[in-house]
C-alpha cells in the first residue's frame, strides 16, 4: 500500500511538471481495496485490472521501474511508448492490459475465466469496476454470464463515492451495490474498503468459493477517491468536510495502527519501509528518464498482425494475394 501511494504521489508531481503527459488517474485512498483483493490470488490466477489498481499491479509483480517506464512512455515500457498510465500488462505475468472504457474489462475477465476452465486450469480471476460503471450494460452482462457458467470471477465494485462528479446518491436507488448480486444468483457482500484486513478476508472467501466450483462473487468495497477523477479535475464538487472525514479513515494509517496494535511492526520499522520505498521509486524514475523514447519508425510495431499471403475462402479455394 505504501509503494502504491508513493508511486502515485510521484506520478502526480511528474505530471504537474509536464514530465508525464496524457491522462493521470490515481487510486489514492483505495489502496486497501486494490492490494487486499489481489494479495490472496495464487500464482496461476489472473488479474484483469482497471485504471485505479496500482496496488494490484504492485502485488502481482510490476516493479516501480516498469511502472515508471510505462508512465514516461519509454521504448522500454510494456506498450513501447504507445500509451501511458496503467494500460499495461505483459505476456506470462497473468496481468491483462486494461481497456480504457470503464466496465469493459468485466466481460474480458469472464472470457479469461472461461478460457482458463477450458484449458483445464482452476484459476480465479479478479477484476474491478467503479460505482459509476455498474450502470453500464457490460457490467450486467458479465455478471449474468459468469453466474450462469459458474465461473470463478471476483467482481469488485470500488464504491469511491463519485463517478467523475456524480455522487452515489444520484447513481442508483438500491441501498447497497452488492444487493445487485442476488439478481444474478451469486453471493454479494459489502465491506469497509478502508480496512485491509476486512477486504482481504472477503476476497479470500470469494476465491475459496470459486475454486470449489461455486461460481462468481460480487464485493462492494466502500471507500473514497481522495483525488479528482484525474489530475485535470480540480475536485471542487466534493465538500471539503466530507473529504476530511474520509481522510480520518486513511487505509494506510488504519493498517499501520493494526500492525502496531498486534505487535507486528514498530513505528521505526514503518519509517524504514517508507524510506526504502522512496529510494526505490526515485531510482526507478532515474532509470526510466534515462531510457530511450520510441522512434517514429516503431509506430506500427505491435499494432498489426502480419498474415501469411495465402488465405482460404469459404468455398475452400485458395487465393494467392498480392505480396
């Protein structure tokens, strides 16, 4: 959680300095959700993240160097400089690169779960969606198909109080977003998204059910997006007293208190962890900034798949295409 937040704080700094360009979306305030839902995943499980899941990327092995190479659009980044932000995934990592349009990753997660089953692997799949995107058709179609097929998908709704500038009070009429699970015949649970332990326990139960063949689970994690929709959003539509109230439930501070109360980590040890993380992030920025930018000639690389010139048409007759 510390690594996730401090990477994003530095990303904001670099964005405001004009060093990072394009969109700048963060999950500050949502770290307990992104980290604790990914932490119980097994190595063979699959993460299908969205744009505020920095913590999940860190848990699943993306390093600060890889993340900074991506944000700085270097040729060494996973999209080779063609994109920025968390639009990153790499072959063999069990992380599926995200599609920008929100709710669109939910059907992808369902497809991955179905493919894993067909390949004979008992893999769970984790994907997230914001409260606003639960109003889109892709979300509902994905839940319905996953439930009918009893696929081991954990759908996590990150209820961070605002869909861009629209408050949750104007988004839906049900008491809890997890109530929607009943309509699709799957378990639904609402958890305190600022409590990493509570989120972790709920996710672990969901994965256990999935591995037993009991199908998908819907978890609503109630938290607060502590920044605007992106860094070009001034966030003035959020009442300051509401934001201050949520900051009293900072998920990182809550977990630090938990660790101290349970004699797991002292305040001095926490400071040392923070210093180590800061050093690693600054080193990552230096490495990424020294890496080359993509060349204009590389613009079409990885965009088109080059096929053999020989095609078979429905008639069965082969046609030789012009080279």
